[in-house]
C-alpha cells in the first residue's frame, strides 16, 4: 500500500538498525514523546531490534492517559444530565472515572455518542436544537485545531446549544517539566511528528539549548522512528544538541500557520493538571473569554468536581519515564485492560496497554 | 450462474406499508404477513404444512446443531444485509463441524414501523442465501415489538446438519506441527459495517464477505487431507479464534504476519481508524488446523474454490509458548496476539 509499505520495508529497517548499532558507543536513553510512537515501537518490536544500544523510554504523549480523573468525572456528570447529548472520540469512552466510565453512564441511560470529529458533534447540535450537545475536547496540539474550528463555527452560526469540555494539553511545557525533574534519565527526545505538523518545531529550540538535549521531530512508521533514533544517536555521539526534523514529509519548521492562527484566536494558555503528574504551569489551553459561552465546565457548573487517583496506580511515574509498566506491582494483576486502574492501561496509546498487548513474556 | 433477480419471488402487495403491532398478534394480519412475505419466499414441502413444528427424516450418525442471533446495525450494508448474515452465520457454524447443513429455523423480532419494503428485501436475501447454501427453512416465528423496543429487526436462526461418518473435527484434535490455513482476506465484514455506520464520512468501497462456507468445506474434505479443526473467525476476528485454538488445546500458535491476506481498502481503513484487522469480524472466512503433511493438499483444493482463492498458510501449531499466539514480522521481531478486550474503539489521533 502506497505511503505505508515504503516506510515499513524490512531491508531498510535492518539497514537503519545496523547503522544505529554501528555508531553507538554506549546505551543511550531516548524518550519518544507520543503514545502513537510507543505503540508503533512495541507493535513492530523496534525495542527488540535496538536492545543493548538504545533504551526507549515512553513519554506522556497520550491524550487519554493525561486527562485528569476529575475531567472524566465531569464528563460523566454532564453526560448523565437529561437533555444532553455527550459526544466523544472512541477511546475516551472506556477510561475509568472514579465511579464509572462514559460507557457505563450510557448503559444507565445517558445519551453518549462516539464521533470521529468535533464537526460531527456540531452537526448533531444543528439537528437537535432542543438539546445541549457537548463534545469532549481532549488531546494535544494535534486535535486542537479541529476542536477550535468547531467552536469558531458554532459562534459564527450562532449555535448556543453546543459546548466543549476541554482538556487540552501542550507538549513543550511537559518536556521542560520532565527535564527539570531530579529523577530525569532522558538524554534526548523524539518529538511527536503530528504535534509538530501543527505547531512546527521552533518552540523546541530553547528547550534543546537550555537542557543540552537533542530533539528530533519523528514520525510513526518503523522507518520514521528508526530515522529519528539514528539522527538522535548521531547528535548524542557527537555532543550536539539541536532540533532536527526526521519527518519532513509532514512537518515544516513553522508548522501549519492557518491552524496556529485559529488556535491563537480561540484558546489561551493556562496551568493544567496532568493525570498522574500534577499541575504543570502554562501547559494547557482553555477558551478565551470571547468564547466562554462554549465552555461546558462553565455552562454546566462542574468545575467544583475534584478527584483523587487510586493509590496503587503509578501511571504518573510511567508517564514521566521513571518506571516501565512491567515494573508496576499492579501490572497485569490488579490492573488489566478489562479492569484498568489508570488511563495508561485503557488507551490505545497508553504505555501500559502497549506492554500488556505486545510485550508480555513470550 | 443465476442472478438474484432471476430467482425473485412474485410477492403479493400488503395493505400496510410498515409493520404494525397487529402483524405479530397471531390474527388476520399475522396470517397476511406470512402468506404475502414469508411463504412465497421460503416455501418448501416441510414449511408449507404450517404445523407448529417441522418434521423430517434423519440419517444415522451424528448431527450438528447451532444457533445465532443477529442484531447488526445498519441492517443493510455493502455486500449484504442482516438476512444474508442470519443464514450464512448459522450455516457456517454448523458446517465447521464437517456437517452438511440441511435445515434452518428463523425467528424475527420486528420493530413496529419497519417499512415492509425493507422486510421484503431481507426476506428475499434470506431466500437467496439459503438456496445458495443448499438449506431449507423449515420452521419460523415472527414477533412485533413496540417502536423503540428493538432496532428495526433482530433475527435468530438455528441450523441442523448431518455429519458424515468418521468425521470428527474439533480443537481437541489439534496437534503440534499442524499448519494453520486461513481461507482468504481478513476484516472485510467488520470494516464494511464500521465504515457504513453513521458518522464515518469516507467512502471505502469495502464489501462484507458474508458467504456460506459449506461448499468450501466440502471441497476441503474431498481433498482427503487430514483436517483437525475448523472455525469461522467472526466476532473478535482471527486473533480471537486462534486464541481459542491455543487456549483450549493447551498448545502455542506461531503466525507469520506477512502471510495474512488483508485487502488494500480494508488495510487503509484500519490504518486511518487505528484498528487492528486481526481483531475485526469476518463472515465468510474459515481457519483450519490441518496436519502438516496434508496442508499443501488442502490449500491447493481451497484455492480452486471461489471462496478460497486467497487461502494461505499463516502459521503453525507448536509446543513452545503453550496457550499463546505469537506473531513474527518481517523484521524478525515478535509480539503476542492476545484476546481482545471489548470492542475496538477508534483512537483520538
């Protein structure tokens, strides 16, 4: 299949692995930021190919995983209100809240619908003017333009029955927080290709300079990942620490300027709580006052809901790369995909789920 | 080959355009529905007697008996409808024992307000699929429920088939060294349904693979290769069926990823939605565990049948890693193929 098979070519994979091995003089610790990258690594066994040369540490880039528990509880609360159609991407539906998830709320009578785009939620709002339609706007910079577009469109059309429950988080502040941590082991980053497709990579340059870490913008297919790892190891071996782009077919230096302009008009930067990690300053987006009427937290007054995480779950340490999923005492016993304690076991992009699916002892 | 149109039945017109509660009351409207819709399509000597039960002669030996209920949404999709599924699904479950499927029962739960025209189309598909599979519908039932109590139409079918002497397929027969044969491309049905569901706005061109497999199985049995077990990988896909093979036999299964056929359109849709085709439903495919020395013989026979042209050996049974399914890829790495957990949900990004 065009645009897929070229980037999975076994000979090219083997050649890149050979090259990485031949230039490595020590075992480097590299963090892939994005959960999509984690899954591709595990699914294709790239960590097996690089064993002994590179330790891949799994980053916090799973939007489902870092959405705070209280947002899930707020979502369940709003979804359970009469006269509300609550819409969400599929993989948020199974994330456990403190008492139930959105699928369980649906089985109790809530009108919860899976959509594939916020614009579908907007369409539902047009079709059901007598109902409140709420979209669960979760994600990094990647999903933000679509969510911003839905809000801007709703305002333009004068749709007052549409709102978004927003939990947008940003990658660069999380990278900075991880590098500032006393427990940090990360020597270089593979930056998330899709985030950079929107935002470009200029904002990573101060991080690379301040912490003296190489950052390489990297894609998701096996060859993309290996190319990114090779460029990272080349920098590490030569003592360089700059931002480079290993994903030029999708990412330009300045990103998608139209999307960025839209984001700037709809969102403002705020402090955000990350599930398992805590509050990271200036690490999220909320609607600007001009669009406050579309903020579901204000509309349904759910901001007071605060929730504590289960004690057994170490997803915070996993999201920061301090521990691997199989180092968690609850992994595969108390915590399984059927009965997850934390979101990292639920999401298609969560590191615990990736380990459970692909990496259990053979 | 005869076309669908050439078999169509001349159906009389009903007074109502939609299904009414009274159509399930047992009274005059029920009789009208049976006579106008069901009998002209399903009519055979056994059914036409309109007794409370079907009676038929049985040969000596073992029978296979299976039941399944169909609640698919949407009821019409590319490549078929709920009627085709209801026949083929049960025919296949019976046939996986090596039995020749002969008789089907059919039970309808209709939602008040269902357009009669849609019911006609479904019934026509049932007739056509049953004829293609060589089975007779010998008993049936219809209930109508209030609007909102079911989703348009639910169908239950049960099937009976007769197993030839000396045939004893089953997971208990699987042995280390057996080859795993898959009859064709995977995930077509599940992705046809998913891409038709409301909300997905891309046109995929993916067609359900719904088909009765008893003809293909007969061809495999005629090849005289030793078949140990057969199963159709429906809900939960190939991954689930192979985990059942491994779990119940206590043996391991090793797959070679590049040997598993996936059609390009299906692969593309799976890539876009973040769905693993190994876990997606099929409705016209089978997986066989066949003795190592006869695998090529059975495979060759399958490939000559229209439903087996893409058949392939995708792996083998092993004493290593008991009860686990492990897949090797072209890079020489491997991963566990586990049982799925719930429905696969499209990912955020």
